[in-house]
């Protein structure tokens, strides 16, 4: 009988304070046919020695050093040294629920290829979570519960990077960690979306996601807002933009300006609209800001919305409804 081996890919750098908890959460999994591929991305603390000690006791734990630099190169090294027919990722500062691997592999075995197993998450932090992280947790878990993760993919990364699993063949088919595009987890999520892998609904918390002030996603330039907007525009133009329809950008705040600038650089024509009377009529980047009601004069428009205020978003959605415009076809919220 062929075993269904799960390869757990884990890059790490300077996480000595947390990495033992991460390893123990893997060792204690109810599903035992796994290999954990750890790759050290040039740590200068004791992280490597900690994993080395675990590896000496458990031959399912493999340890390598990154020949390059950065998380993408480290992820490539993890995958290159993996052998499992199922692939998942883990961050070295997080904790798996004890049944995570079991739940995910059973979901994939039931649904087959072209599916993506995902799980709900629970953030934790020693000094308490911010409202932003609490809202994000609630938002992403709501999507995961129904498997409708892609429905809001342009808002934020809708697949938690340390909490997915898929068949190895499917991972290879969507190019895995090959592209050198940051943020790497968001880019991979868009390629899952591009490949049309269906997210399997999950109502269980499978990952305890640690937050702290020096976490890479908080400190590294590759996770700055401009990188996220660049990747959103890139994939929108590739996957959802219809060049035969007029395009509008709704919103003239910092995000709206960044999106407008990216479109101008790519020579993509658009109408710039807003509902702020103080901005209507102004000229920015050679584009005149128009009243949002000009949508009614456009034939079958598409709209990118960059307005972040939640109350205003609800009003905008209500307006789109009056125009019989549908989410992810006619309008896309970028925040």
C-alpha cells in the first residue's frame, strides 16, 4: 500500500524563541506519515542547532541551509528536497493544531486533485492582538468556512500561507515557488486562483498564528502596501480585466493614487472616479477626477474600488447593486 506522505516546507531565520513549539506541534500530529523539511535562511541565533537536535531524534525531520538569500530561495530549497505526494507549508514561529494534517489530507483524498485544503486560523500574541488582526482573523475564517476564499482575493491574501495543502502535481502545475515575486504567499494564492483550484470548506481552527513586533511580515519591505497593490494590479490585468470594457478606479486616497499610477505606467486607459466633493474635478497624474455617477454613462464598465472605509464600502456595494453590477465580474475591492 502506497503511503500518502505529506511534505511540510518550513523556511526559518532567527526564530529560536518559537521554533521548538513549532516542531513539537508537528511531531504531535495525529497523522504521522509526514516529512518536515527545514531550511535555515542564514540565521545567526541558535535556531539551526535546535532543529538539528530534533532531526537527530526523528528521521522525518530534514535540515538544510539556504544557498541563496531570502524566503523565496529558502522555499525553493525546501521543495527541491521534498518527496511527499502532498505539499503544505508552515512558518517556524507558528503552531499546528494536532489534527491539522489529518483534516487536510482527508479532505484532499475525498475531493481529489484540483482542490486546495485550507483551514481556519487563530491569531495569538502575548501582549494582546490589535483590532486589525482580530478583524482579519474573522474575515478570513468566514471565507474559509464556506470555501469562498477567492471571492475577495483582491482585498487581502485569502489563503493563510502556513495553512494550506494540495497534491504535489497540482503544486508543480501552478509553478510552486518558482516566480520571484513578493509577497510570495499572495502571489501563490493568485496562482491557485488562476489554476481554478477549488477551496475545500473548513470549519475547524487548524493553525495558531503567532503575531509579534519583529515578525517578517511586519518589518520587511517586501510586505509593504505598495508590493501588495502591485501584485493585485498585475493579476487583475492578467485574470479579470476585460480590455473591451471601460475601466474605472474608484477612490483618490493613497491606494487609489498608487493603483492609478500603476495603470498609467502600463498604458491601461481608465476613468478615475470618487464620491468626495472636495476631490471631484481635480487633476492628478494628468487624470481628471470624475463624479462616480459617470459610471451610468459608461457601457458595461468594470470598477476597481480602493476605498478602505467599511461604511463607505457598504454604500458603494449598494450603489453597484442598483446598477446590476456583480462582484468579481463588474467590480473588485482592492482594500
